[in-house]
C-alpha cells in the first residue's frame, strides 16, 4: 500500500511503471483509488486553507467516494470474499465496509446541513481517509492470507467496471474519444445517471454519440434529452440533459 498524505499539500507519487508488464492485483487497484481520493481531498484542503467555502470540492470528493469507493467495497464482497464468509477476519472486513459507508453518509449529511466549521469538515475528511487507507491495507493482507496467494487479483480483472471511467467522465464536457470505443456508451450512461434533474453535460466526439442515447434510453426511457449542437461530419457535440420529469 502507498501512503496518502492529504495534509502536506503534495500529491501522492505516481505508481511504479514496473506493474505494467504483470496482471493488475488488488494492491495496484487500491493504489489507483487512493490517488484519485487524494487529488480530491487536496482540492478540498486547499479551499479551506484559502478561506473559500469548499462546497464544490466536497461534492467532487463525495461523488468519488460514493461511486468508486463504495462500489469497490461491494465488488470485493461479491468477487473476492471467500464463499460463506465464515472467516473472522473476513467478517471484520465486511464490518469495515459498513463503517466506511456510514462515514461517507455522515460526511454527506454534514455537507448538506452546513453544520460546523470548514476546519472541522477538513478534519472529518482526514479521519475518513485514514480509515480508508488502514482498511485497504488490512484487506490486502487478510485476503492474501485467506486465499493462500501472494497477489490478490484486482476486481477489474474479474469483471468489475474499470476505475478509469470516472475521472474521464467527471467534468461537464466529456471527450468520448478518450474512452475505449467498446466502453464509451456504458461509461457515459453511468455518468448521466449521476446527474441531478435539470443538469446537463456536453459530449464531444469524432463519431456520432447516438449509441450513448440509445444505451441511456434503454436504462431509463424518456428521462434524458439529447440536443445536437454540432452534427458532424468531423466533430459532434451533443448536450445531454436530465429532464425534470420523464
């Protein structure tokens, strides 16, 4: 595990490229998640240090925690925890997942209610991230011990959704060409499902993004509108809007 420092004002070091020639394992996957969490936490700490309300930064952090970290916990329980779950240490990991969910919910409630100072909010973020890092390190050790193998496989190698999707689709303008063509429709559909009613994003691509509309309309018929701002042939720009009512 790599240590994530959200108090020093420095971003964590990038992963060692030596892992490029081997199968991604759980420690690699956890490292990816921690780096993305650290980036968002650093943004929040910088806003607090500058005396700015950290509402936007907190929403970015909460979005990542809810979408990626809590999904990772669910994927691990489904794909990596031993069948039956009778091992006491594995039962403890499941309890840790429940505590993480509770911690994220508590942070969301604090943000929504506006209670407490920005400094207290920053302290709560640090505590939650320390809890996350300790848990991930313990999880790697316990799962390796229970499986009898040194490198526990990453959930992505077992069929879970790639974590690279989230940062590539997080902004208001999304470049579809940055995503693998066979994953773009699912990745953008997931981003659209995170929109609140009345919110919109722009989709840019060198190909017609119609498959994205088709995919989201299969999932939630009539809930999203697509407005073509630029209709090819070399560049497409589409405004995707979550409607107030389906």
